C-alpha cells in the first residue's frame, strides 16, 4: 500500500502538538483536513523506501498510542532520511521508554543499544533510513536527551547511546520566538562555527522563519543548528524552497496548502561557516503521528 | 459463611497490598462502605483473573450497562436517544439468554453518509435453554417485531442452527433484525447452487417498513465466478465505481486465500434491492488492509473524511469480516463493512 493510500484526515478530537509535543492553538478548524503524518507518508513515497517503514510507524503507534511520536523528515545532501522522537516528561516515571519503543519495533528492526532506564531522560530519538527499513542494518544508536539544569533558558543535552557505550552529542537551548529573538541571536553568535563579523546573523535567524513560537539553537560537535517551531504552511513552503528540497516534496506542500493550513510545523537546519559562507549541512521538517 | 450484598467498592493501594472496601450506594450518589478486605498483590492479581471468566459470560449484558452509563452523560435537555436505548435493550435481552454470543460490528457508507451504529449478536440455537423458538421470538416481540414477520419467523425457525440479532440505528430509522442461519450439509453445498443460508426478518421501528431477505450462498465460486455474479448486482446503470470497489475487495481477499474459500452470498428482497455479501474472515485481513478501498468508498459517496477517520482509528486493527454492498431499486448504492 502506497503512502498516498494511507493518508489520514483530522478529526474533531485531534490534538495540535508541536515537535516537543507541546500543544498550540490552531488558526483554523482541523476536521477533514490532512494530518501532518501525510507529509511523512508522502516523503516515504517520494523516496521509495521499503514498505516496512510504514510497518514501523504502525508498530510504534500501536505500542505507545497516537500523537505521541514526532517525526522529522531530513534532507541531507541529495537524500532523505527520517528520525522519530519520543517524549515523556515524567522522566523516571515515564510510560514511553526507550525499552518500550525498541520492543515494539524489534520484530522489524534489529536493535543494538542497551538503554539504562534509571537515567532521567525525558526524550529520545531513533534514526530511520532505507537500509534500516529494508532490514539491511541494525538500529545502532538511540539519541537520549536529558535536562540541562543551570541554563538560563529551557535546555537539553543529547547523548548517543550505542551498544558499545554512550557519548555526548548536542546541547539545545530554547527561546521564545516573540520575546527572546535577541537572546537567540546572541546564542547563535556565541559559537566557534559562526562568525557574525563576517556574516549577518539573519543568515541563520532567517527573518521569514523567525516569526514563530519558539526558536531553538543547538550546539553540536562539528556545527550548529537552528530550529523554528510553530511556523505556518506558507513558512513551511518557504523553508522547503529555500533549502532546495526536491520539487515533489515542496510541490506537495504547495498543492495541499489548503489541507495543511490548520497545522503549525517545525523546521530546522544544521550549518557552519566555511570560507566566509554559510554551509547548510542538513535540514528537516517535523510533524506528529 | 455469611453473604453480604454490595453494589459499590473502592480499591486502594496500601504498603505491599491492595485494599478493597465494599459497600452500598445510597440516594444522592453517596456510598456507604461497610467491609474492608486486604489482599496481598499476588492474591489480588489472581482475583482479577478469576473474575474475568465469569464476567466474559455476561459480556453482552455488561455492554448494555456500559451503553446505559455512557448515555448518563447526555445533557438534561437533549432529546432521548431512541436508537441508543433500543441497541442497549437488544444487548440486554440477548445477554439474558445467558449463552455465549459473538458481537460483530459494522458500518455503512452510502450517499447518506457514514452509519456506524450497527451490530450483530450471534448465538447458537442449541445453546439456548428451553424453547429456543419462543425465547428468540420473545426478544423480537420486545423489540416491536411486526406480527407478520413473527409468524413467518416462527414457521421457519426450525431451519436455524444459529441466530443473529441485528441492529442498525440511523437518522430517521431504527432497524431491528433477526437472522435464521442454516447449517448446510456438505452434500447440499456440493449439489445446490445457490443454497439458502440465511433468512432475515428486518423491521424499522420508525418507518414501520418490514422485509424478509433471503441470503443465497453460491458455494465454491472461483474469482471469475464471483466477479460474474457481482456484475449481475451492478447492472442497469449502477455506479461503475462501486462495481470496481467490490471487485477490488474480492481481489484483496483473493490474494490471501483462494476465492473458493470465500463465502459469496447474494440477497433477495421483494423490494428490488440487489446486494451481495462476501465473507472474508478466512482471509485473515484487518480493517486497515481495506484502507485504500475505504478511501475510495468515502470519496465515491462524498462522506467527510474526518468522521471516517475517527471510526477507522478505533477499528483498524479489528478482523475484517464481510464486505457487503449493492444497489437499491432507486439506484442508490451502498457498502457495509463488518468486523470484530
């Protein structure tokens, strides 16, 4: 069954959730329009991913329930990849654990990481690509996120959990899109990977996207990243065009604009400055299933 | 041992055990707790398991109670939900037969929209203690079965190896149904094509319409044979899309098992309706396997997708039982999807 045959439609009871599973207020009624998962299905169709990718989505949803998984559609170079994110802010009292999700997908995916459930993580994520979906490789890493006490803003730290051990990955800092744009700009400029004497910060803090609910800046090992949370469908289209997504992807959002205008989306891109220019390493857009 | 009636309880967690306090409800919703039992965790777990078995025997009656409880939330000024009351009454009456029953739900998609308040309760006739005919017809009588249908059902009751009590509530219509199902000997199935499998007595409590339907089984048809029969259902300008969807449903099931193992029925009614029923349980499909065809049905009938999605979310993992469909004399077509 193709992704387009699986398209889902909003009901009157669907929650409106962003990529942190925080709720937002819709601009228009949702009923009978698209659920954001259709973006995921459409990207699966475009990429021609193994049909087991759909089974993985179903297995996760059956295990932890609907609207509890955030998906990211990543554009890296000229290929698509995907990531699924799971939140449970109850930390050690969590219902949605790494173990539970890995158990759910284990019939479809070999899973190597051995999580330590006594750690106070509130979020984790899994990468999905063609090889994993086709069963040609095992899931070798889970990204685990813990809080970052001491930060002046909402913040998190990511670790890579592998069968062989755990390593530090990224730091995330969240800023209110309406009131803390200057602080977000300050954070972007306080980095080894971006020199604001050579490039305007607006190259990263893109004005067309900054009109959003939350801006997140991440410091990663070899580069930085910025996310804009709560952008509307017009901004999503702008993002996909600016980041040169395949026409089938950008065109789909454009064509289905009236079926997507009840949703807010989240977008982001990884970058670093190279030779005085901003280089985008990868980008992604997000939804919930 | 002294028996103590209780119709209320509360359960508490205390240190290493479970405490259950029993009592009786009083006027105004208050509960007077009178007895307290403390159980170790493993005993509490065994108690839950032990209760499951006897509760399963009363499943139909409990469903009626749950329905009634759900209706308790109805706003004070809302008109009474006649269909809900009749559905609960049917469940209660079948539950009172105190025999195992199978609950099969269904929904209809047509130009009138999505109709999801439909179900069948199936019992084996021989499981019914006492006079099965009298008890089954008494249920019909309680639900307003017209005299002519009751007399006809009484006359034909001897054919029934199984009984199906059906309900269908929609706008301006509350239909109750009694199906008598025959057990077909293999030699008859081999000899006769078609063979009468069900006789159904259907009456509408709102419009007073009534009909007797004959469900004719065409044993051993292969895919081409079923398709040929379907073509006879969708004749005289019947929508081509409906015919195409019906054929696609046949192909879906036929991809899992030989079509000869599917049970293809056609329905004969004096009102001129032409319809079929394809039993696909043996194909081990789930409702979600039908999703592309559900989309096509929804689009064909112009049903808003959100309502269908809300139902689909709840039932997608259920076993797909029957795909039925057809055309009314006035040319309006429909599909019924059964699942459990």
